[in-house]
């Protein structure tokens, strides 16, 4: 028996790979050149936050991050920079870690704009980088 889904917001799934009974290997996590940033993949997103996958070796060590969506050329897409608060992380299958984040200081129109642009992409996965925000 499955538990009912008690989410407050509808989630949009982005990591939707089906590859001849296989899976995408770890190399999808590519660095963007910033030593502080973590390469990641967007798994899903709602109006209140998002979930991302990072490599098992990469650890979420801070409470606040900036998220940049990358195109296939590893260049930042023309989208607003998203500020996120880390809520939870859990290892999955020994290959990656799934982490949940809530949006910080973002209005609903910006969230809708980002979701629409992400859904209209041709790629089956969405690369991003998480860069810690160091507060004083």
C-alpha cells in the first residue's frame, strides 16, 4: 500500500531518462570551472523549491546556495539566478545524493518563468551548479 502524497505544491519532473534499460552514468556531473561550485542535475521543481542530484563524492556543506542552470555547452542559461536554502540530503544507490532546497527571496512569477523555460528544453536532463553563499 502506498502512502498518499501530501505535497502542498505540484512538482514538475525534469530528470526523465530512459535509455534501453540503462541509466545515465556519473559523468553527467561536470564542473564549470568554479572551485567552490558543485555540479548537479535538477530532478524536479515546484513553486516552493527543488530537488537536485549531486555526485556521491560531493557534499552539501552549506545552508545557502546560488543555483545556475547550464545549457549543453556548460554555459549559464539566460535565467534569473536562484537563491536556495538547503533542507535535506539523502544518498541514493551509492552513486549520487538527492538534496531538497527551498527558494529564498523569489516571487511566483519568477518561479513560473524558470519552470516554463526548463520544461521547453530538448534535453532529458538539466545541468546546474550550486555555489555556496557565504554570509557574514
